């Protein structure tokens, strides 16, 4: 691995310069972990990405709380640039310079960070996690309070190296209710009422409703300008209309690729007859212009103008999207919409585990650095790193108060600092279990604007629909493939097959839905299956089976 890092360094030096903002070489690379300060205070360095909204990291309410809580003196090493941070870290490691005591909120990818851990660049945290009555008690307690037994096992699989079982990271996890729904469909109920239609309850009745939206002039302007259905496969949270339609026919979690059959065998849902039927249905909607081909290329910024037009005249019958991102909540048009019940499968995006916080291998006080990160993982730490300073940005909730989403309020939000210049956050919600980061369980001190109130009410109904479908419609958990963690050798040996097949089946899905591959053609479908086999699908399945059996 060290040879690999040296090669990376040579490449890096030809492409870019290492820049670490906020300090000279000794500050950026120097490690003071474990050096006792005055009265036994431990000095720790933290390397983290810079945020344009954070005015100071040292003179910062989050920092001061941690320093007092843990008995530490924190020195910050801000890193400039997004993906370039990984390059900066590789450069430091390759030059045999010590990394900061804590690397905070930095995504390196599973293969890279585990290799760093094996080679000693990151500390082995396994003993600290396995001492469940020590500092890690906070971690395991919050995991147990938040997730099912199956989900807890999945989290621990993701956390451990698949070969050695060792742990080198402290993860970020986001369980924000309205952000983990893979698709969020909304239907214009005024159009339904005008056309005297019932709420659709299956693919056939959905087709009939969309057809009526297309031909019945439901916006009553005398023009055939209605868009029956729209969303955006690449438009971000909750907008994947294709995934929503496919899950009416079979459970398909695109984040995990595979499923499990009755015999405990891993298989590819994207090769099944049910998947083909789903593609045929989507193709039918597209060919009859019940949805535009822009559902493939639609961007996050384009959708709001279509779903909530500035003209104030509705154009869309059903749209799939996250209200905060894909609609103008202050537009009166939004009042015409209600969440569409989920009669198919409901896929929660549970791929929100990010191993992005580490303790440097040269840290002289690993236990204290781990204590700092576990303090951030506490319920209070998680709230502070998202909502700011207690008594200033938030305080205790009044007894018996409900949040706008109807949940028991856990705290009262006085002023949300997230998108403002501040000295109370470090950026977002790194190194924490971020539960309800969209204010779902907050009592709000300030009256919501009408659009914000409407959005909260609509999101509450949407989540209730989704959760009901998740519990009642989804297959038994034994058929749902867990996260499969491959060893480095398995990844390396099957990289061409895994990447080739995943890229091909996703591109083919687009071609089947709106392109030149008709899923009704046996020849085209067999060509698709044969190409997957030629690309090494069976090799990918074989290694997935080994990983599944291992756990």
C-alpha cells in the first residue's frame, strides 16, 4: 500500500499542488496529539473541509462545548477543495508526514480508508468499539435506539473490514425522514375531482388516470399542454420516477443491485421477467407521451418551474420529487397536490452510512480523540452539530408540544443557523447519527411561512404513506439483500465485471424506457441478457454470494 501511495504522490505532483488552508507546513502536518496543555488539557489537531458559512472554527460554540466537555484544546487544520482533500491526505501520507489526530468529515472510499488503516496511517479503533461499556457505549446505544436488529447488523458489517474484522472509522449516518424516501409522488387532486376520477391504486388505474389527465383538459385552459407525469431520474432526492414505477412490479433497490431467493442465493432482479414487465410499462407511458423523455435528464433546478409554474396555472398531474428541492412551496399551485399512496414497494435509501471520520495513526492519545468523536455522536452532540448552540439556537421543548410533522417535539428551535454565516457549526452533520435533521421533531419558536407549513404537512402525509407501504407491501427482509462488503482481493478480481455490468444495466434501463431498446422485443431482451453474461454478471454474482454467505 505504501508503494501505491508513493505512486499516487508522483501522479499528484504532476497534476496539482498540495494546499492546506490555515497553516504552514508544520501546522498542517504536525501532530500534537497527547501533548498535555495547561492543567492536563490534551491538545488535538483536527483536519476538516472548510465551509464558506463558518466564520471561525476556534472561536466557535461547537468547539468550546467539546473542549469543555472532553478536556481538550482543539487546533484546526482546514482543507480547501472538495475531492482534492483525498489528494492532500495522500500527499501527506506518502511524504511520511503525520496526519492530524482527527480527520473529520472526509470521504475517501472504503478501499482507500481500509488500506490506510491496515498500513497504520489510521488508528485501529476495534478495541474501543468492542468495549461497549466504554466511550463507544454512546455509539451502540444510539444505534440500538434507532435501527432494527437487521439494520444494526448491516451497520456493523459496513463498519468492519471484511478480512480482519477491524474498524478504522467513525461514520456519519443520516436518518432524516423526508430524505430517505427514494421516491415521493404527488398527485393533483383538483384535477382528479374535475375529471371525477378515483385515486389510482395500481399500474392499470394509474395509466387510466394519466390518460385522462392528457386528454381531459384538467387545467381548463383549452390547450393540450398538460404533463400527466414527470420526475427526474438524476434530479436528486425523491425524484426518481423510473424507480418508483419499477417498484410497482418488483422490489428493486438500485443502491444494492441484488436480491435473495428462497434458497439463500443472490440473484440479479434486473434480469427477471418482473423487471422486464416494469420496463414495458414505463415504455408504454413514454411512447404514449404520458411522461416526457426529459425524466431521464431533468435537473434539480428545472423541476420546480414545471411542478409549480410562476404563472400559477398547474401543468402537471403527478410529479415525483422532494418538495424542498423540486417545488416552490410558496406557490399557490402546490395546494392542489397531495401525496399519492404507495401501492407498490417502498425503498428507503439506507445507503446513508458514510465512513468519513478517522484518527491518525500517529495520534498520541487515541482514546481521547475517540472520546471527542463519541461526544459528537451523543444525542446532544448530534443536535449541536446540526442546530447550533443550546440556549441560543435551540432549547428544551415545551411539555406536550408536537412538531409540524405531528411528532413529539424533542427540542425547540429558536433560530436555524445552517445556511447562515455562523460561529456555532462546523458545516453540516458529520461524525454523528443525524436523526430528523429537517426539523421533523422540533418545536418551532417562529411561526412558519404558509409555504413552509404546507410543505411540513405534506411531507408528514408522504412519510406516513411510505412507511405504511414499507411495512405492508415490501417483501420479507430475508429476500432483501444486505450491504455486501467485499475484500480488497474480491474487489480487485471482479472490478471490470462489477463496473461493466452495473454501467450496462443502468444505461440499458434508460434505452428500454425511452431509447432504442424495446423491452417488448424478445430479440432485444435476449441481447441484453447475453451482453450482461458476456460482461461477467455470473462472476459478479459469485463474489456477491461469497460475501453474502460470509455474513
